[in-house]
């Protein structure tokens, strides 16, 4: 504690005229200048430590969610792709000098790991999934493939595709918890939307 350090410092004991084994609480009142000063310093140190813990937590989250070469990394990089912009080295890593969201054509991405890493991408049109074109006039998939060839880990093989979404038909039976729902599907507490 700061007060212990204070009470064992020979120079301070001499300046304050205190005994060697003096007790802080007996020598200084709760509203003394020294107590208030120590309180303010301790409060500042505590606030600074909380800020550091918060920043450390944010950095840890970023690092844990950005492992180089894992499926989510490929998905994230696909969504960062800017069609028609050149990659530059930023702190030794390829990236874009300026972020232009209007050129980020990949809105959805899924990665299948394996000997060949398959990155499936889709754009968005009128709020719906859309195939990203790869024509002579708009070679977006070719550009995306070249982009991945430049940023991927060495020795990996990446194939990028964009195809129509698969159609899926589900035949499901839903079981409701009778402790939470009425037989008609409404919540017992607070009513709420029915389950149809």
C-alpha cells in the first residue's frame, strides 16, 4: 500500500516528525491533505488499470477471431475484397489503402476446408442473395481468385466460386416446452407471438 511505503520512508518520517513505527491512521485524519492526495492517486491508477484491461480485452478478442488461414479468415477476407482496387502492403500485410464499401461486392461467404479450400461467395441484389458475375466485362470472380492467390498462406490451394443458392425444403416437427408455451403456441408469461 502507498501508506505503508510512506510510513517507512526515512526522509518523509523526518520531514513530518514521525516515529519510525508510527501508524498512518493515528497520524493522519481521513480528510487530511495526504489522505485525499493518496485517494486521488489510487483512483487514477485504478481507472488507468481498468482502461488497460478493457483495451487488452478488445485486442484479445480481435486476435482470437482473426486466425490467419482458418475458415472465418477466408470468409472475412472475401467480404473485404474490393473489385477493381489494387492491394498494397500495410505493415507487411496485403490490404487496401482506402476502404471503399461500394466496391465490396461479396456480401456472403462460406468456406469448405480441405486439400483445396473452396470459398463460396455471393453478392446481394434487392435484399436477396445474388450470383457474382464473372463475364468478360465483369470478371469479378477472376479478380477475387487473383486476390486470394496474393493473400493466402503459402502452399495452399484456393478455389473461388459463385453459384445460385441451393434450394432446401424442410419437413420439421417442432416441440414446445409446455412450461413456457400454451397449446396454441403463445408464451405463457407476457403473451407474445404465437409459434405457427
